[in-house]
C-alpha cells in the first residue's frame, strides 16, 4: 500500500479502496454494517477511535506531500516541470503561487496533467481543512479558488479582479462601517470590467453567512464540538509549521499530513447521546480517558465490550425494538425495558453484583466507590493513577461478565447465573489475569495485594 501510493498516488482505483474497506468491515463487524462510524474509528484513542487507517486520507496525504516536495525543494531537473505547472496561472491572475492558495479547483479552466491534477486537488482539500475562527482570519480568506465561496461546488475565478489586487475579503470589506465597500469604490479600481456589478453581487452572495456574522459582530466561531490533534500542522505555500514551530520540509512526516486530513474532526456521536442521557456536558476526555488507560492492562475481550458500551454499539432489546426485531423487554428479568444502563446496572437479576464489587474494591484499596451510571460507563475518577486503573479494570471486567451472562441466556437458552456465581467468575478472572497485567500500569505491590486478599477474604 505504501509503495503503491508513493509511486502512483494519483491512479489508485476506487474499486481497490472499496474492496479494502469491505475487507476491514468484514474483519471488524463480520460483514455487517459499521456499528461505529468509520470516521470515528479513524481517530486517535484519546478521541474515541482505534487509529484505524482511513485509506482515502492516507492517499490524499501522499498526494499533497508531492506538491510540498516540488514546491519547497530547490530548483533541479526532477522538479523543473512540476514547478512550471504550479506557476502556470501566476501571470493570468497576477498572484504568486496562485494554485497553491486555492482550496478548490472546480470551475478553473485548466488542462493539467492527471498526476498534478490529482495532487493539487489533494492539496486543496488540505487547505480547505484550515479553521476559520475570528475576524482577522476571515478577512485574510481568498475570494477566488475557495471551497467556501462557491456555487454548486464550483469556485469563482475572476482574473481581472485578481490582477487589480482584489484577492481577499479584506479588499472588499469596509472595516470601519462593518459592511461591503460601495460599488463605486470597486468600480474605480476595476475600470474595464463590464460585468463588474454582477460579479460583485455574486461574490457578496457566496460569502458564508457565518463569516459575515463574525465580521459584523466581531465574534469567534464556535468550535467546541471539534476535536483537535495534539500535533497541529500548518502547510501552505509559505511555510510548514507544527504546533506553531516552523520546520524544514525534510522533517515533514507523512503521518503529520495524514492527521491534518483527519482533524479537526467531529466528536463521535456517542458524546452527544451520553450528554442527553446524563443531562450534563461530558467532554470526550471524560468519556474515553479511563478506557484508554485500561487498554494495555485488560484483555482484548474486556476492552472491546467496554468500547462498544461507550459507543452505544451494544444491541440491547430496546434498540432491537426500533428495528422491529424484539419486544424491548429485558432478557433476564423480562419486566423492564432493556436499555444499556438496565443491562449492566439496574436489572433486579444482577444489580446486587455491584454491592459485592464495592466490597471487593473496599477490601483491596480501602476506597468506598459509589458505582452509579457514570462510573459504570466511563470509569472511576481518582487522583492516583495505579489505583484508578486497577478499580476501572475490575469494573470493566464485571461489565464483560454481565454481558456474557446476558448473551448465554438470550442465545444459549440457559438460565441466568446467580449473583454469587457471577461474582465468583469475576474473582477467578481477576486472580488469573492480575499476574499478566503490565506492572508499568498498576504496579507489582497492588498485584500482590489483590491476589492475597482474594485468596484469604474471598475464598
């Protein structure tokens, strides 16, 4: 894959991408639909993803890097033709590096070679990902070749305007009066343009309303729902910056460009859903941090179940009822509606298990942990990391055993296990797996303490 995209980044067949994504879907979900959005899975662990590679973004990153390699490298035989292509519209529009300042080439009358066309389109998509937040940023936006100032996905390109140095929003905006400059003032600059009035009206119409609100009211755009990567790349025709520090092209990594295509990203859908369930504002860090800490300490099965619980990818009877595949009643008690919270916490058949789990945690750590809905889903919050990790590991392992018990009743037609049997299975799981947990996370002293207490107090 890496070799193909390095050598032929512009001719990867769409059929190849579809087939590869289908193989990934088959591996993750046994050929069924994506239970968790593919875009969410491509995010980093701390943002609720699993670092699943997004093939389209991966290829776009390779293509965009070719443009950066040609542009930032010194003049040589290998990049002479490429540089001439990148500069081919400079004279027409009177702007240096015109193509590299665009975020959309649709609508531009060009006859570019396929390789450069594909790579420039990738460069434009990267430029389109840059955030527009405040008044100063809006004023610096280019009028021509912008994905944001377009009609039916086609940007506007007015060479006469560009040649007369009217390229950016600040060139047509009256900052003092917070409105567009009058037609007379624009007309005095564009002396020979007969369609000037119609073109000016079209430009004003296409500028996004959100940008105009920022310009008129001097407010910043709301990005509270956007996830930002910890390595923020700025790649344009002038410089390469990572986290505000300028670097040479030789230090630019494919991974940084790839992450720039993924971020800023929308938070996973489960964040908004949990906020509505708990009627409070939970951030993605509050939801995913504890699970990511336990990831290296618990078994894959425990992690997978808890990951699905947090992402609401558990098919409870209530969810199946929406698909007309169930009556919605709990598999165990057959009385209440089976929601995610009911399965793991409120069902009368298993709710007493959490009292025993609280006793176990108190015996080991001398901590009185209240296991409510929030703790059950997202983990226990505590200052000492090793204790927090061990407590969450026990809670998440209990969830896994409860889900296993529920499925054995639903699909195996077996009677539900008693609370004592479930707790004994938890003790057996803790005793067996505690020796295999990385000491780096929990610590050897806690491992020995857990084994000793289970062998003496919970025989």
